[in-house]
C-alpha cells in the first residue's frame, strides 16, 4: 500500500462541492446521468459503499469488518480489499481505531491493499461540543468520531474547506441498503432485533448533529433524497441542480 500524506489528500480536491455517499436503498434510484454530475465534483464514501461501481474521490476505511462482530458474508476484510483494489483514482483514508479497540483489524498493515491511503493513527472518539474544533488537522488530532461515522466524514469535509456538502443515500427512514434485496437488511441490524422497515438506529442523532453542523459552520448543506429524514435538518436539492 502506498501511504499518502495530508498534502496528497488536499491535492485531490478539485471542487468546492463534495457529495457524501451513504449506503441507503435510495442509491439505487440515482440515474447514470446523475452519477456523471457527481463525478464532476468531489465525493467521499464510507462503510460498504465500495460495493457500488461508482468511484469516489475519497474512501474512508474505519469500521468495515474490523471486528469479528462486524464480519458477515460479503462483509469481510477480504471483500473490502478486493473491492477497493478496483479503484483507479480514489484515495483512501484509514482511521486506525486500535487506540481504543486493540483487537481491531489493521488494514494499514495488510500487504494486499493496493489503494493508496492516508493512515490516521489516532481515532478521536471524544464528543466535541463545538463544531469549529472539527477544522483541526486529522493527522494531528485523529479523526473525530462522535456517535457515528458521519462525524469522521464531516470532519474531513470541514478540514478540506468545502463550501457545499451534498448528501446522497442518507435515508434514515429505514434500515435498507442498496446492495441488498428490497426486503432485506444487514446482519448488524438483525442482531439488534430490527427489520429493514425500521428507522435507522442513529437517525435522531444524525439529524441533530447535521443541524448543529450547518448552523455553526454556515456551510451550504443539501440532501438529494426528498424523502430522507435529513430534510428535517437541511434543504432538498436534486442532483441535477449541481450540474
């Protein structure tokens, strides 16, 4: 694996707009011409978005299969490496969580990984009350992780000085995922005795955080799924509006 520096990550920025790519079922409704529009800007994906053929600008590796409890069919270390090795222009960001979870998988030490990555050694799990503190250099403070991975993503977006942040596939109204059948959900949801139709467990916390983030930063935030619960925090705009 080619290890990158923070300057390498900054050099990938070619737009003032970044699309945050989630894994909600609505991703299946994004049209080919809309992916072309997203491609004209920058994007950051996380969790298992790597199962989608679209190639983002940045890909965050943190929770994927890093513990035995997170491993399932199609969601293994081998799967993640195989999928990310297909990327041609994407750069990875590995948030090493071993500071507080000593048994987590060390992706940065796996020789099979071909995706060039910035390795952020310290995962900062403290909850920051002031969003302005998220402008800090993640290589010095660690990536901020509040209650979910969206904190890490927003930390990166703020640090890289994006002006517009656009959410795609952040649905929250159910627990479906784009790569599964319509009436199925992930093993992590089932373990909590939830079903695909149940609201995402972090919906309320995500809405609250994004509302606070937008209010304190003054950045332009938008959601592209008109049914998303995130509309309670940010306005809707279609992907076509960013053409």
